C-alpha cells in the first residue's frame, strides 16, 4: 500500500506519468514459411539487426526466433501473446485484420517482399486456366484464402462476372509447396498444376514438359506484395521504441539484400537447410520482379476485392486503415 501511494505521489509531482511501464525486453518472432519471401527475417536474425537498432534507442532486447510457419499457427500465436510480430501474405493478413477489428485491432507494420507466383502445369490440355476439366487439381498453400486462391477469384470475376468468383475453387487443393512441387515434377496423380513461388517455381519451369500459364502480377496488374508483417495495436502503442527498432531492422535487411545478393543467398540457403547453389539463388534474386521493399503494393486492392465477394466484412477504403503509420507505408497502395 505504501509503495502504491508513493508511486501515485511521484506521478502527481510530474516525475513519472501514471501507467508508465517498461517496453518489452524479449521479442517472439516466427520466421514464417521460409524461402525467398521471408529472407529479410533471416537477415535480421543472422546480423542481429533488431538488437542493434533497439540498442541505439536505449533498449536492450533479446529475440526468440521460432520456426513455426503457416498463417493459422502464427495468427493463434499473435492473438495469444506468444508472438509479437507475424508474417504472411496479404489475404491472410486481411482476414486477420477483419476478424480483430474492434478487439485486438491487428494492423500491418510493413511489407517484406514483392514477387509473383507462377501457375505451372504439366498437363498438355491446359493452355490457360480456363481449360481445367473434371479431375484436375491445382495445388495451393490454402484453399480460398491463399494468394493464388484470391488471384484466381479475381481472374474469374474479371472474365466471367462477380457471380463466378469461386469458379476455380473446386479445382484447388491445399498442399505444402514442397509436396506440391514433388507431385508436379513426378507427373503422376491428380495434381496437374502448382501455384508456386521462388525457388520451386524456377525449378519447375526448368523441367521438360512444365510451363507457366498464369502469374499473380499479371492478374493484379502490377508488382504486388508477397509477404508482409503485422502486430496488434496494443503492442504497437505500448512499445514505440522496440516497434521502431523492428521497422528499422527490416528496412536495413532489405537494403542489405539489394547491396550484397551473394551474401543474402548464403543466408537464404542456410535457412533452407543448406540446399541450393549460391549462383542459382543469386540469379533468382537478380530477377527485377523480385523486390525487397517495406512499401505495400496492391494490398488495398486485395482488401477491396475480398470485401466485394464477401470474404471479409469490413471494407478498407485507405491504406491507413490497414497499416500503422510509417514513411514506407505512406507511399504504398
């Protein structure tokens, strides 16, 4: 009681505002599903960038980088408080933003990467996605809510009308990228196509008999965010210095990838268990359609479309509704 009274008196004297508390000293951050889209997180881990920027701000933090991946697992971790920042594609983020509006109020922090995904097929009868027939299956990471699923819905609406938004959903099946690539490369079974990301997309494209019939950037109309990071409003508001350190670390990691692609490739290969050749990874990193930028691209377009077809209840009218303020965010779309 005496201690509490002393705190109140100190606060009343203007020496310490009531409600003041220390920012977190430990961060829990899942590394995501892996691969090119999550490379900046691995750069941040390898070079201890968050710790560096936090120290500059007078904060000492330790980072627990966990290996959990997959949107549903990471979402549960964020909402339970066992993760502070999570990373996923825009559709998964938008579902979470919609679900937590008025409660946890999850918002975007920044984009991580922009890059296309490729619909690769080994089926001779598939000249385009419109040629799908009964029994054909397209492997995607998550039916209805993954980037490929939303993109195929956009394509369907544009070509066939709003009532046909889910025209291609029955042809999709949820599979991990590695399993989907193996199924496509083997040429057996019902998997006739895989909506793949780098580096599996390139491996498939280099295989005889496999070709690309659609990519996400073409459907979206321009370069589009592939992975992004989000957190709760509570964490953002209670930890301004640590939050700023995370953003600064992310932007430094993105700049490091651009400046030293060979070094970044080595970090990427290590994160994937040592599989892959440095020169092959550098070649992919040199693809101008693969960008590491904090600027959101076409995220608002995803949000409005998902509201139009009833996948989310709330309609975002501006990027400011979806993201916390920041220089990179202010130039996004």
